[in-house]
């Protein structure tokens, strides 16, 4: 419960993973009794808990869902048994596509690029990875082949079955829009992809009464973009306005690690018109 004592609003365990060495194998980080205790104790204090997992049920996912885990980080159901377990547990899947193919980002390359330029760079890297046919690492090969050959159909099947899902990023900070783009590439409607990155995330964390959608009484967590993401999801990479809890920030300054606010609005003050011609607005997903 150290995470709770430090003020965390949601707990997380690294149940499965692998060492980042060539041909590494998966490991189970906790026993079933430890997994059950972590979930039970987190729920006892009214919080939610997620876990770092792999899609293979036998590497910890089955145990976590059996004991009522709330969020499965990095994975979604890949077969009928997985779908049934998710639905029984009412667990939310949190796929993280980008980290599946790019386990690290060279920030020296991305540092001075705009969001749109960063996204274009990652698209190029993905094209190279997905076209790869020769591998020197079995673990990487299995991951690439799954993402390329099985993931789209498996995700659509799970979504159609009613498994809740929202989007995550792992270490891909600043590239969140790419996760939404991938869902549309997997033939999900643009609005569903946007909701997965906003309201669905807030619901999964239990803070949808505070944020996640543009409604009276909620926090003003808003971005505006040039273009219409409902017809071109890549418009989400062209951010022209950022507001967090009613405070506006310079998007360019945020990219460079500087966060001076431009203005703050009280509930009595008028807001600017964000959805003006040539721009679209969408709300944030809260703390993910």
C-alpha cells in the first residue's frame, strides 16, 4: 500500500514482463496470493488497481482477472476465454500500441520537433518495423508479428463483445494522439478513438465526474486542434490550444519543458470560442 501512502489515487503492480536483453523470457513477478492480496487491499480503501501484463493468460493475466483487477496495462483480450474473463471481472483493457513496436524513443531526435513532426517520425519507424521479416530476437519477432497479423482483428472482436477499453502510452509521452490514430487504422470510428483517449480513461479511473468530457461542472481540460479529427484523426497532432483545469498553456512551451500559463478562467468569466472555424476541441482524460 506504499502507493496509497504516497498519495496515489490508483495502484499498479508489475505482474509480468521481461528483462530487456536478447531472447528474454517472461516472468511472473508475484504469486497468486500476493496478486489477490494487492487487489483486495486496494479495493478495501476504495481505490482502483492496474497491472503491467502480457496478453498470454498464463503469464499472470488470468490470475489478475480472476481476482478482480480493474485495469490491464498494455494488453487486450486475444481469444474468447480472455474476453469472458474480462467481462466477468468488468476489467478495462488499456492497450499501448506504440510501445509494442518502439520500446524506446530517441528524445534527442524528437526534442525540437512539433507534435505533428514527432508523430510523423514514429509513423516512419513503425512502417520500418512492420515491414521487417528477419529478426535476431525471438521476443521482438513475436511482438511484431502479433501486432502486424493478429492485433487488429483481436481488438475489434473484444470491443464488439463489450470489453471496456481506454488508451495508455507507457513511455511514449507526447505521442498519445498516435494511440487514437492506431484505433482508426484498426477500423474503429474516429469518435470511438477520441472517447477511448478521453472519457473512457476518466471512467476507468473513476474520475469521470471531474473530467473526460465537456460538461457543466467538470474541469476545463481541453485542447483545440487545426482541422477536424472526426474526418482526419491526424489533426490531433496539430495542437493550437491547451487548457488544464481552466488554465491555458502555450503548446510550444509545453513541448520544450516549460509550462508558463497564459491565462486562467474562473467559473464567472467567459471562455474563448474553441471550436471556431478551422479548429476542433476535445477534452482531456484526466490523470493517466
